[in-house]
C-alpha cells in the first residue's frame, strides 16, 4: 500500500516512458492518488491503459512519441496540458541503458545515447517550466541512476548522461526556486524491470549486486513509486536540488 498524498488529487502529471517498467508503476501510483496522468512512449500502450482504467477507474492519456524528437515531445506535453490542465508534475523517466564499451562508441552512437538519456530531460523541463511558473509552482523529478556514483563500466555514455542529469537538476533548482518550482533527481539502484530480467540479469550478477545492498531484497519497479509521489507532493515542499537514492543501501550518501 502507498501513502496517500491528498494534494496530488486532480494534479496534472506528465511522465516519459510511463507505460512500461518503472514508468508503468509510476503511472499506476499517480492514478491511485487521483492525479490526471499523461505519458509518452514509442511502443503501443493501449492494453496497459485498459488495465489502468479497470484498476483505478480512470484512464491515463497515452500519447505515442519518440522522446528523441524534441518537437514531438513538446507537442505531446501541450496535448497533455490541453487535456489535463497545466503540467504541475513532470517525471523524466525514460532512458536506455544499452551496454557498450568505450572503444566501440562512434560519434553517431554518442549523439544517440545523449539524445535519449539527457537531451529530452532538459527540453521537457524547459517546456514545462512556463506553465508551472504561471500556476504558482510545480515539481520536476529527473530519474538518474547510482551507476555513475559506483563508477560502473560497460556503458560510459549512459553514466555520463546520468551524472549530467544530477548537475542539470541542481542548476534548474537554483534558477527556478524563486518561482516555487522544485527540481529533484531520483537515483535508483538495480530495479528488476522485465527489460532488465530479459537482457542483463543473471543469477550470478544479481546475487553479487544484492550482496552490496544493505537491504537484501530485489528492488521492484513499485519501490520507486513512493519516493516519486513524495517528491511530487507538498510533503517535500522545501526539498529541491537534491538526489534521492533508492538502491537498498549500495551507495551511502551524506
């Protein structure tokens, strides 16, 4: 069961990648709070929306979109605002942690990696901020990862983007705090989405990672929902420019 955040009822929420993996858990959690949720992703999410409508009695607005197409992303955000009201909560969640070595990275691959893991974050924030400012404030949650904190090998383009997201979050929090717009990052550990299970998880790698955690349990997509709801709500109204780590205790901050 999730905690209830009454101030999120009726709030217009926009999530990138909100129909699968972590994003699907976030969409479900916001709907359970009574929020008006719109989300984008490339693959068809009609069946997921049907499930959400049956479960929560309200249907999220699914807008097909490739977030590397910035004009399309902005148009989707405008469509969401037209349907649900000005976006008050923006969750930049979509990313691609495709594995790669330093030697094999070309300029085109580097540009693609940043085009999906960093560039949309900035432009989604840029596009949401005027509406939040006019409405008297808002909350932006940027998903990062503990991968850059741990110095993981195997995807340097991805970890570079994740580190940059942390810097972007701090700069935007400083710039837009006077407008009561809060900007925070959330850094998950190894969340066992279906994609991770299909592509990267082995018994050996999972066991080794859980050995690093203080809490010896697998992290599920739903484990990200509570922290995101907290960052979106007035419960965290004086929290901004921060990176909230939710990893079972692999990295210890402070």
